[in-house]
């Protein structure tokens, strides 16, 4: 069953994005993931303010999402991301 990593980001700066994007693309590929959506959201309804960006990454299984997230190579990327943004990151199972 497919599973999705869904990130909602609030940006403080964009200084980190180039390095992060290049390295994260490699890490996503390592776990068979594919970015299927990435943009500023169009808010239809919400209680909280909309994030600046939303990213949806599809993986083959929830276990692949967890392995990607727990990979030791992900740790420095998490720190880099946190240097310029705040994120809510969710694992959602497909149907």
C-alpha cells in the first residue's frame, strides 16, 4: 500500500533550500520515493493560517517513509531545514 510524507512548511528564509533540495532529492530516490506535489497551497478552508509551502512525497509503503525519515543521512538535512523553516510532517497511508 502506498504511503505519503506530507510536509507543511512555514518559511523564515530560503538560504537553505538549494543545498537541501539537491541532497533531499537523492535521499528520496534512495527509498523509492517520488515528489508528487510541491507548491504554495490555495487555502479552501482552515482554522490555522496556511503554510507557505506543501510537499507530498509518495513511497511504496509506510515502512519506506519511516526508513527515509530515520536514515542517518536525513539528520543533517533536518537541521538545515529547521534553520530556515518550521514544518509539520505527516505520514499518511494510501487507500
